[in-house]
């Protein structure tokens, strides 16, 4: 059952052409399939040439009896063909010469497809999701990305129920069927593609239309399909699409290649979105938005996802994957492209900070635990479990390092060569690196390859020595890569460390970058386990700013902690804004850890933490934060980001064993200290911004920044449960003319308020009862309340009439919000939170295994937990593995957790 990268063999048969005819019906859809197959002359083992293996998930698709023909000849089961559990095996095919024509009919029942893989229904419309291995739930086919075919698709469906019929490529014919209640449409996609990029949509939909003239002057029709009533909410996504198309032309010279580009929004979708050739299918939450129903963060997410899927047209579709071990070849690269696009469209520093926050809170723990895997995994059981933050986000960091290594121009050259050389092919991460190596012969990329094969977050330890007499500074660096599953011993990696030196006043010290010239920033390419770098002419009392812009996905620390004075200095003076933020994070992290030490030392019980006001921070730290808060020369958005304390999941990585309650209370304590210390500044900034934002809602970056800063001020003001601040927040909630403010207040009120929270939640529900996407926010807010009673609230909400366990967004909001994002409420002393989640995983596994497996990752850190909690998790994991009917998805996750 384990698939291994080294076991890759080219396909025995290729499929040059596929003709599919769908006769759509909710419970009995027919798929007439015609495959032009032939031997793959590149295949090196020819032993099984006689048999054509077609993947097919026989729990979902049935071969219609007496429908299988080869070159017009009817085949007989047992004699000419057979089934294995997951295959249709056609015997004695003559695949040489012009090959053979294989024809058959399949029946399937989309209405029963709750896994949302293959062909399924959502609100009575048909949709497909094929990546990674969903096509085998539609018809029998060699379901692997290195089999690329020309598709021709005919859709036949009831005119009245399914007026819109869509598939990949261009519509070449359409009309009424002889039975006048039915109509048909024929689509041809001129580009060869793997079957995971196939898609169809049929249903009652309306669309927004626009166009784009490409750089070579071709006019492309752009359509976004949504349910009736949602058209105005698609406008923003359309603007994003146009921006993305333009950006890809300007930055990468990539042009769109068909006459139409369609996006379709669907409410039931397991992931974010899917890049099917010319027919992107999106989770509706990444398409639909207006200021009343979507937050600023939602708008930004839409911009990012629309661009991401569009960018896949070149990185993923035109150049595709040889096998699923190469997933990061398209995902890491496309995330990187999207990150750069978003940085150009919004605020570069803030985008970088939020990407790094995400990496550190979710990817670092994955890389440190039982689920750790390299960016290019060596093995998997269920590929759906590998759509991870490691493949996506760490994969993007790897691309970022590569770009920095070869420089922006070298990177563009490498990309051009990659597209040129591999267009229309299914390739590997090695091919990607080869293109960059060939385009940049002066850089040796050999040591860089380890980033693809070695799992685990490298740890960097630094120390320095200063020689006063000669003004020489020695920087000693050591790297250590912890063992991960199946990789006990690691080799040192190439770690590019961007750094700079500041003198005692904060003026940059120019450093020799090696070629004789001097710069403010230097990149140290560390290759050895231990290495020393020497700097000359360094004035005394200089400070180092390390890992600027987070130039490598590593955990950096000084062997001897920097003093909080050094950190405050960097926070105020560093030339690299990212590092100003990072210094602030380190200051606050340090305080939180100190508070925890005192809590344990004094065995302070959680509920007594209110009385700890004698603890730090000292006034220098308060002053430093105050300066940032009031510094009008800084962008609002940056200022607000400086006040986001390290998350509980991030803090947990610095504690052992993990005591989630202590982490939560220590963090809250620091937050309250800041709130008290800066109370009047928070008020004045809040009030000033409230005035400035009065009047009509505006979506520009400046206004978004103002809202972010205003709302974080309000949060600090309320976090000590001051009744005046809370009543203020309630009023603000009621007056809000946009979802950003309303949701921020709702969050604050339900977290820190009592009756105010209940009032706001009730009013919010009444107002938005009929807005599916807004209700998702309502579920999530409640799941995120850091309170020991949240479990019972979540349990009640499962029964709520607006909650549907079959809908992944609902599940992620309520169950996922609770288990993955609310440690204080999830880790309950008696283990009841774990039991509840294990029950949900069990139940969900029968509905949508992919979603169930994602929820199960909430136990990733379980071995680091303090003993009582650990034993409770263990009990639940044991219970889960005892279930013989677990899906491959969940059983892979749970078994890895238990290893
Ligand atoms: N390729 C999609 C994207 O990142 C993700 C699809 C994942 N689907 C899945 N079933 N695992 O844009
Ligand atoms: Zn993607």
C-alpha cells in the first residue's frame, strides 16, 4: 500500500486521445469512454505489454455490462478482461503501430458522492474534482499525471435543470437533443493534459463576463460562474484575475493560451480551489465578496487564490508533474509566484510577515513531528494527505532561496529555459533544478538539492566574538537538523543567511560582500556544519541583524540570548522591516516564556494568573511598543502587525513539555500588561482612526491598514474585560458598515465579553442567517473562544440548523477552528476535547475522508504534551486505529502519529 518515489516506472500504455460523453443524471450518470491507447516505447520493462491496466474506483463506478469493446470487437469478461480491486485489466491489446481503440460505458451515482472527489453534486449542480486521483472515480483510465491526452468531452443533460454546460477548452458544438428536454455541448481542449486537470460543470448558474487582451493581442473571454443572486459578489475576483494575467505577462513573460478562461464557484469543496485547464473550480469563499459580507482578509485571500490558480496554467498545466512525489514542483513554485504577486499588489513586508507567521505556526510543528516529510516526499500511502504546508509553504521558501541564490535575472532565465524545454511535458523537481543550473552555470546548485530531500527545520545557532584592538568581528554559526521519520542522520545544508550590521546608533555598517564592493546587506552562504565568518572594520558595540527577510526557513537563535536592550534596538532601528517585526516577536516570546517559568515555579494555578501583575515587561519594552504604535511615519498595517503576539502554537515550540493552559495564560497576561501600560495610546490611536475611517467604506490598502490598526487597538482595550471598552466595542459592532469591523468586534466581544458576546452573536446570526459564507464566520468565531466551555458550545452548534457536516467549510470552521486553532479550549484536563474530536473524525471519515484526515492533524504535537494530556490523546488514537474501516487517509495519519 505504500508508494515509493524510487519505484517510479513510465507508463506501459499512453492514451493519445480521450473522448468522453456524459449523460448527466443525479443518481445514474453514464460516461461513454473512448480511449486511443498505444504502447509507450519509452517504457523500459516490457513484461506486461499484454495487459492494459486502467485505474477505477469500483466502489463508485461500474462498468456497464457488454459495453467493453476493443477496435469494435465486444470483449468477454474473464476471457478478454478482468477486474482487480482497483483496476480494469484489458487483455491482449495490440498497442503497436497506431494503437487500439478501447470503448466502454460506466455508470455512477453523483448524489451519493459525499467525498467530493470525482463527479458530485452541490446544491443540485454537477461539479468535478480530479486532483489528485479523482478521475478514477469518473471512468477507468491510467490515472497518473505522466499520461497526457487530448480530451474531447460531450455533455448531455436536462435543459431545464442544467442550462449551463462547461468543460475544458473551447465549446465547438452545442444544441438541443432529439429528445427536446435535453441539450448537449461539445468541448475540445487543444492542449494535452493529464486527467487530473479534467473538469466539468453543469447546472443553474449565472455568469459575469469580461475580457483581457494578451500581450500578443489575443482577446480572451473571462467568465465567473456563480449561483443566481451572487453576481455582484464576483466583481472583485474578476479584477484580481485581470491583475494576475497581466502580472504573469510582465514578470514571467507567460501568456494565456486559450480563448476563454472560466472560474466557477461552488459551496461544497474540500480544498481552496482547482486549476483545471481553462475551467478553474473554486471554493466559493475564494470568489464571492462584498464589503458587507467579506473581511479585508477575505479580499486578500481571494486575490491570492485567484492568482494562484491562474498561475498554475504555466506552472502545473503547460509543464506538469511526472508523478505525485513531485507535487511541490507545481505547488511550491505557484505559491511562491502568488506570494510575490500579492506582495506587489499589497504591502511587501506585511505579506512576508504573514507568510512567515503561517510557516512558523503550522509548518515548523509539522516538520518537527511524526508527519514530517521532505518537500519531495519519498513515500506516501494516500497522496491527498500530502497537500501540506511543507509541500506548499516550505516548497515556496525553497524557490525563494533558489531565486536569491541565482539572483532575479538568473531566476528569470532559469524559468524561461524551464518553460521552453519542458512545455507539454510531465517533469520532476530535478528537471526544474537542471534548467536553473544550465541557465546559471556560474552557480553550483548541487548543495542546494538537499532542500528537496531532507525533512526537518534546520536550527541555526550563532555566537560572536569581537576583537577590539583590530575592530574585527567573528561570527560563529552552527547548523543542526533534527532527525525526522526515516531520516535519523542529516547532512549540513546550504543556508543563505541575509544579514547586516548596525553600529551603536543604528547606522548601517558597510560590509565587504566579497567582490571588493561593500553593501548594507550581505548574504552568507553557509554550507558546513560549523562555519565562521569574519568582518573587518566593525565599530565597537555594533549589533547584527540576522536572517533578514527570513532568507531561509530555519530556526535561528543566538547561543547567548540577545539582551532585551538589543532586541528593542533592532525593533526600533533595523533597516529591514521584517527584522523589526521579528525582534518584536522575540521580545514578546521571551517575556511569555519568562512568565511561564514563574507560573510553574510558583505553581500558580491558571485561574490565579490575574494576580500576577507584578511581572514584566519593563518600561523600556513598553516604550518601544508605544513608539511603534504612535509612529505615523510607519504604515498602519505594519504597526498593527507589530502588535500581534506570537501565537500559542508558535510559543509551544519553545516549551517542553507543552502545557497549553500555561501558554495561553502567560500570553494573555502579557497582552493585558501591554494593554494597561499603553492604555491611553491605544485609545487615542483608536479614536483618531475611527474618525478618519468615518463615512463610506473603502477597500484600498491604506484604509485596510487603518482598520487593522484600529481593530487591534480595540482588542487590547477590551482584553482586560474593561466594561467601558466592551460597551464601546458593542456599539462599534452595531454601527459597523463592513464585515471587517463587524467580525473584529464580534471576535473581541465573544472572547472578552460576557452578555455583550451573547448579544452580538445573536444579532449577527439574525442578520446573516441566509448568507452561507457569513455563517461560516459565525461558527468559527464561536469555536475560537478561548474558554473551557467552548467544547459544549461547539457540541451544541453541531446540531444547529445552519450546520451541515457534509459541507467542508462548515467542518473546518467549527470542528477545525476548535481542534486546530484553539489550544486552550481543546486541551481539556479530562481529555473530553480529544474524545469529541476523535468521535467527529470517526463520523467524518464515512463522509469525506480527506477532510477527516485534515482534522486528525490536530494531534500532531501530542507526544510533546504534558503526561496527563498525552495519555488522553493516546487513548483516542488507540480507539481510532482499532476501527477496521478507517479510510486510507485517516489511517495513514493516525498510524504515523502512533509510530
Ligand atoms: N491544485 C490545487 C491547488 O493548490 C489543490 C487541489 C488539491 N486537491 C486535493 N484533493 N488534494 O491549487
Ligand atoms: Zn496550487
